[in-house]
C-alpha cells in the first residue's frame, strides 16, 4: 500500500455547447476542467481523484504534493489526513486528494467504498439538477423532458438581479408542473462569484420573502439563500419560514464548521461535497454528526464524473439513501453525462431516474486512457528518484541527504508503529468506517428539539 508514484494532469473536456453556470453569471463555460490525480502503490494499485478547476491554477501543486505523499501508506488515513491538513496551512485546500486513497483501499480489499463504509447493494433515486438560469417557459420544457425520462424531482436555479424575476420563474414552473413532480430551488448565495458579470447578493429580507413564496407554491427545499458562513442568518431564516433550508456544500473547514451550524440549527438539510469538504473520511464524520443532530444529508455533486462517484459512495452508505434523493447534474445542451463524465469508460447513466450502485472495487469507475491522452496534460510526476533529484538541485546534495534521512526516519517509525498495531489484529481503516444510523424522516424540515 506504499505510495510510489504521484501523477497530476490538467484536464479540459470540450462541451458540446456552451454552458452558462448560474453561480458565475456571464460566463460561457465551454469546457469541463479539473485537476486529475493518480496515486500508484508499490503493488501496482492505482487510486484516482479529481478537483474542479477554472484553468491551470494548481500548476505548482505537485512540487508540494510529491514530498508529502510519497512512501506514505495509502491506507494510513490518519497520516494522509494530517499531511493534507498541513498543506492547507500553505494555502491549498486539497481534501479531494484523499479519495484516491479510498480508491486504492477498496481495490486492495476487492470491495466498493460504499461497502467499506457499511452500505448495502442496491440503487439510489436521483433528482435532476439544472445548472443554468432560464425563464419559466423554457424551464418547463426542460423539466417536462426530465419527467418523461423518469425523474420524479428536479432542482431549479434562481440568480436574477431582482426578486420579481426570480419569483416569475418559480411561479410559472409551479403552475405547470403540478403536485406530482417535486421541486427544489438553489439560490447560489452560499459562495457568490462575480468574476465576469455582477451577481445578486441576497440579504435576510429578500431570502425570507422568496422562501415564503416558494413554500406557498409547494417547493420542497431551498438551497443556499444566504452566504455559507452566515450561520445566524440561516438559522433565523429557518425559524421564520416553512420551507426546509439546505446548504453547506462548499464549507471546506469540515466537521468543526458543521458542528457550529448544527448547534445553531442553521439548516434542515446538509449537503457537504466530499471534494470540497475535506475528503471521504471528514465527510463521513460530518454525516455522523448530522445524523446525531436529527438533520438530513444529501450531497452536492456538481463537479464532474469523478466527484459524482465520490459523493455517490458516501450517500449510498448513509442512512438517508432510501428516503432522500441524490443530485444528478444535467443541464442540456452543454452539461450532459457524456461530457460531464468525460474521462470515464462508462458515464453515470440513470435508468428512469434511478442509479444502480457500482460493484467495481474502489470508487466504482475506470479511467479511459485514450480520453485522458486526448484531453489531459500531464504537469507533474513524482517518484522517489525524481523528488530526490529535485531536492539535490534545489538544496544541494548535503542538505538533500539530511532532509531525506530525517524523512526516512519518520516514515520508518510510522511503519513500525502500524506493523505493531496490525500484528495485534487492528484494522487501521476501521476507525474511519464506523456505521452511521439515523431515524427516518417523513419531512425534510428539521423538527425543533427540546
């Protein structure tokens, strides 16, 4: 399980048509971009993960990542998590890398990650998640198509400059779709981005007026109506409106931040995305805290096919998989499964709004080597020899040898400790896979607890 190779690519998969993400007004997204990582072990096992990217902003990541991860054991999650935490001190939020270790662990043990976490075989039901802003009539055409495909629920986006414009869409759609098609709304206020055009900025008053009208129209949930760190504002909104409030998809601090939100009762539904929230281990800890608090979990999955796979594993092992829907990103004509999942041998295709859980060991997908060659640009490959040569050129041979000796001593001490624990029968991964249970809920609204 020792990591002997760390490789990184910039990936850019052209979309079939421009996609206009609601969260970045004015941006015509023409490519699906992300950073791809492959960890390879001494036994030849490969673990993959990906982090969304705007461009090549992670160009320098490898120089830091290689020395941190090489010769670590992929199943030593305690050490891996600490290494990644240390990288945040230097400005890198790289929790998404940890999923590659889980991919290796699952492959080594011959089981999917959802099984490692205590899940069972089966399938999950999906809701269609739109990604752009449309007027009411155009949205109805889209949603009727999703309904014909077998979906029973969908999520709209609102991000117009005025409250009246946002209300026009949800009123028109509600009148047309009826009561037999469930709908949620994403306001995209959690992490406002105005890098191109200006973006609306909601306050509590606008959020409350919108939420009350959405509740009257029968919408089932409202996502991110306020900034993701406005814990008190969201708690106040929750108390004053009938519609369930959802969020926490990009709150990257992890469990400590979610604990604050749970204590303040900021949300009814928590949506941590493992790609942003610190990795699979940290997200599983959050899921446990959410269950204990009596709230609900279903993840944000709007990144790419690999990010979807990571969150699918977690949701499938969670206690909400049978009474909650999982987000399925689709926004035609630009954002469709073939290009959303552009590097996977098999896209995540649904069957009448349902998705069978993958039985392939690890994260449940295989990388298409031809597509990677076509759309990926390798920008870093780290092996022990390459890192050593870089250290010599950077520090000089004497200092490089001293650094190498100190690091080798640390790794040797850790290896001896793990060997001793395993000889005593301990499974070093088990501590990160504790089962999570929660009472089923008929409503997505969190009841007030005494």
